C-alpha cells in the first residue's frame, strides 16, 4: 500500500503568542510518500528539495523518527519506506520540521487504518520538534495538523483549541534568503520578563483571540504586537523594522516575525492588499541586497 500526504507550512507565535499560537498556510509545505514493505523496518529511501542538508539516517530525520515512535506506541511492526519531498525552505521560520513530521504521522496513521485521532498524533509530532530544535513546542505542529488558527492553551496537560477566524484573512509571508536555526533563536531569549511587559502581552493575546472570533479587524490590528520576543529576535533579521513599517503602511493589520524567523508575516483582509504588502516588503529587502521568496495565502 502507498499513500501521499501534504502538510502545510505554518506561522507560529503570530506576534503576541510565543509558543502558544499558530496558523496554517495553504502553501508551501512538504509532501511525504509512504509505502508499506515486508521488512519490519522503517527506511528512508529518498529526500528531495533539501539541498542535501537533511540526514537520511532514520534516527536523526524528524519524519522518520516520529514514525518510528508512533509505530512503537501502537505496537505495530509494519515495515514502512519513506520518501520526503521538501517543497518549502529549511530554517525559514515556517515550520519546516513540523510539516515533515505531521505529513509523516498523518500518512502512517492513515496507512494503518487511523487508530489514532489527529489530536492523539500531536504529542508524536511535538517529539519531532524536540529532535529538530531541542524544544517540543506545539505552535507549528498543531496548526499543520488541524489547519486554521490554533491556540496551545496548556502544554501540561496538552490542551489545544481551534480558534474561529474571519474568512477574508490573508497572510503575506516573505522569506529572506538567510537561515536562522530555531535553537539559536531560542537561546538568545531572556529567561525572565517584566510584569509590565507580561501585562501588555497577555492583553494583546486575549485581544487577538477575541478579534479573530468576532471578526473585528480593528481589534486584531490593535492586538498584533509583540513586546517580548520580537525586540530581541528582530536584531537577527536585516532591515526588519523597515520591512515591517512598509507592510503596515501598505495596509497590513499587523506584521511580525514568523516563528523563529527569518520569515516575516503580515495579515490583511484582502488578496489585493496582501499583494501590495508583499511588494513593499520585498522592496525593503532588495534595497539591502537580500532576495526573498514570497507566499500569499488565504488562511
Ligand atoms: N514558538 C517557536 C519559537 C516556533 O518561536 O521558537 C519556532 O518555529
């Protein structure tokens, strides 16, 4: 038996929701082809689109490792061969490792007759994030698996909530051609924060969630601010302030770093505005000689 599964790129944090909020894009993403085999082994026969950067070693590859965990958990000795086709950039802040892990887990679960629900697949996908970046954060894997906006209300116990959102919402994402490792972008963060900053941040996250549910674009706009993480991480992204300003001046509801960067996302409520935002953001990167990929995706 064979199955082909696509899992999308995701924008984690969404400005104020570090490690607790994320949404899925339509594209790009990763494609995984699984084939059942007669051996009792998990094998990884092919990876494309990674520029030779990802390990073919089953214990080190995120998708393969999570499939092995999954099979051990459900007590299956089914042999599986994996082909992984990366259709998105690595180290981009768009949840590349999450897309691979989620596509692999969803595929193997389907092949075996769906013994686990999507929600039950999540802890395995989070284990993939631990392998990839040292931190089992869920704000990429949860939206990659469930779609739309997802809130990680709690990690222990794991409590995942899908958030309704207005149907016109569009994401513009630019990916400057530099690489930032999530592990590095996490290591530079302060371990404690000021109460006054925490107050602003949880006001904003509450406002953003309320704005999404109520379809209140003005409230979404007022809430898309990050006073804790962005000021630190933006230093890793050339011309970030100008790119953000250009997005806001072009009609973005808000603009911030996608996940751990270097990708930068902006939200708006029309495809036409999303295109204008993309041009304006790209221009500010071009000025300093940095090329970028651009993705425009309804959510
Ligand atoms: N919440 C994670 C971080 C997402 O910002 O480190 C990584 O893509």
